C-alpha cells in the first residue's frame, strides 16, 4: 500500500488496467482503488481510453449515496410525466394522472399497491351452491366428489378478462369515491412549469411539428382561458414565421382552439353567434392566429369527428399534439372521448369534478396514427379563479354539470343580488326605473335579492349558513376580504342582455337595459372580474322574488334540519306532558282530581 502511494500516476496505468479486467471481484483491489482515486483524480480524466464500461459501477460503489437514488427522488417529485421516452422506460408513470409511481411510501405522490395475484381456477367454483342448502346429500358428495373431474382440466372453461392497468392510490380514490384521500400529498409536488417542459419544445425551430390543443371551458371562458400560453404561442408563431420567410428553419405551431362543455349552454343559442363571440374573446385573450376552432361536448360526442380529423391532418405522421388548458377545463374527459370515438386501445385518464386531476404529462397511445403523439398536460393553475380557494365540497357546489337555466330579477337602484357568499352585484345608479339582471351559475348556489343598506347584515348573519359556499363561519374568515369594483354599463334593448359581468370560476350576471347604469361588484380580493359582451342574450320571463332563492342542496338540508327540530319538539312536548300528568294529585278512586 505504501509502495502504491509512491508510484507516479503514469506508472499506475497497468494497475488500473489489470484491476478493471478482473471487474473488481477482489476485495483487496477495491480497497486499493479507494486509496488511489483521491490521489489521481485529475490524471484519470486525462486517459478515459483505459476505463472500460464496467468502471462506472466501480466508481459508484465508493459513493456514500448512489447518484441514481438522488436523481430518481428528484424525478418522483416532478410533473414531467412520460413525454421523455428515455425517462419513461426507467420509471413507471401512472396512466391516469401522469405522476411517477412508487410503492414504498404512502405519504409521497404516486404511491400504489401492487394487486395480489389470484389463482386462475378460483372462477371454476362460482357455480357451486353450499351443501347445507341441498335437501339431501347427493351420491357424488357421498363419494367425496364436489365437482366433476373433467371440469378441473386446466383453464379450458375459464374466460380470461383483460388486466386493468394499475393506477396510483390517488387516481383509484378519485375514480371510485370522487375525492382525494390525502390532499396534502399533492403539495409535495412542484408547480407545473409549462415554459420549461412544453414551452421550450414549442419555441424550438426544429424537430417534429407542434399542434397546441387549447382547451377552454364554455361556461367559464375567461376564467379558464390560458392567457400565458396564448401569449407564448403567439410570440412563437410570429418569431418562427419571420424566420421561415427569411429562408431559415422555422417550426410554426398550429393552434386548435377547443371549447368544451357546450352541452351546458342553452340549446337555443345560435352556433354562429357563439363562434363569433368565442373568436372575439380569444383575440382579446392574446391569440393572434387560430388555425381552427371546434365547439364540442365530450359527454355527448358533439363535434368529435371534425376535431379528430382536423388533429390528424395537422399533426401529420410524426407531429406532437399538446392538450393544454386550465384545471378542470375538461382536457382528460375530452381525450378519453376521442379515444373511445376512434376505437383506440387507450388507458382511460382519470376524470373528476375537482380541479387538478392530472398531475404530470401523460403520453396517450392509440389515438393518433403512425408516429404522431398526443400528450395530456397538467391543468394550469389560475389563481384568479375563485375555485382555487374553495375546498372540495365547496367546489362541487360551484361546479356546473347540467344545462344552465336563467334566473332573472327585475331590480331597482339601491338593491343588490348575492350569488351564495361569493359575489354581490349592487345597482348603484341608473337612468331607468328598473333593469333586468339574469344570473347564470350552478343551480346549487342560493341567491338573495335585498336592499344595499342591508348588505353588511347579510354578511354577518347569513354567510356560511343560508348563503353557501363558503360552508361554515370559519371558512368565511379564511377566504379573506371583499373588494369592490365599479362598472359603467349601457344597453339598447329590454328584451335581451347587452353585457355580462363574469367572475372567474363562478358564473356571471347578464345585464339587460335600455340606457345607462353604474354597478358595483363585490367579491374576494384577487378574483378576476371582467366586463364583456353578453354570451347568452336570453333571459327568463318568470322573475325571481325578493329574499332568498334557495338552491336545491340548501333546501334539502333545511328540510332535514326542520324535520329533526320537529322531532325534538315533539319529544320535548311529550316529555313535558307526561311529567305534568304524573305531577297531578290522584283521587281515592284512581282518577285525576
């Protein structure tokens, strides 16, 4: 060992060569390398030709913590999914949400339990009945035979069902119970960095053709519209188009705007008018060039054929299609419907009426032909949507799942309308006697119309109770302070709504008037509120009355609460009556005096 230290690095080459040929099977040689490597680190880098491939394992063995473990841990807490083929082959990705899967720690993302293997013969015994139910023992039972011998010959009569893909525990809970078992686990994952993962591929001037499938919710267009992505893609189109015109390499992305959930809009709405409205809002949101526009319903298969044909044509034989949109905009539901429509053997993505179902990028196989690829990306977090502040039970109340029905008020100046405990509209000034206000929101949200001067009392007495969400007084304080915004509106018709005042993630007020008005809108700080042209000009010809317009869920809870109060009152009354009767004095003949 002392002799080895005194040798020059050039004389140590034979030692390295001989030790590497023996693949370090000798423990003494391993110790020798642990001594020599610190003294000859710079010289080792100068002659890599003496280091065959097995040396990689040799140098890893001297590290106190393997490099693979650190790299794998960083990948597990990532949202990049399996869009990179090299990574997807080394780590398993949940086919439902795109998170990296692991079976070691249930308190970390991607945990799953490997299903137990069942004996293939267990299905052969399902036709048998318990012996105790038979009127008498049969001859076969007396002979000790429960099943005929020929039925035990292998798996001839056994029908094998296709194996279901294994998903993470979170997806299993969402699919079967509609909720996340442990929401705190998701907080360990970093925010999805669209610019780093997808943005840099779109901005690249070389490589496969890129198609951006921009998915927007029809009933929350401004809240779910991905403004940041729209600006990034528009800038990329401008830069790459200019480079292409100059004769340079320029990969110009194609933008396909897909408006989902149109089955929630009234069927009387004109498709031509809706398309014109969508294009106008998209331009104001930052999209300069739309290759094509599709209005679809994933649940009813409306518009899927034209969408699929368009995607296949734009992607070509080797293109990449990126499904991008806000949380709960309907990307996964749309991709599942496309897969069912084309008849491809794809793994169903996890769907749930809660934001943030997809956690990582999922490469969906079996949808596009040739070598074209379709990717589902995690929902983009829009902090200005009110749903990002609500808990799961509150989000379900706000979520719109059925065709919207108008709730219209004929209202004077000095009055206000509440949408649950989330938004309030004040009619402050108007040149008219009355105006028409139509509420478009989830039917599970209660409404209230009253005087503006009583608004503070409403906040103190009814928020978290009759006006929910928020559910409970504690949640009212947690959601923060209210902020006021002022809008000056004008219209030229009583019969139809002229403008909308929309809150991101909640719904909107449609205003119908023939004149001018000053409106004040109250909601929680940070929630985006926009003034826009009316999406649905129609209103209800049956007006709501002043006071509470109780939602379905609140009315059901009130009925249950009233029934329990009535039962308690009856019990108290019967107890009081019996105690009163017992306290009365009795006569000599046993009667009451």
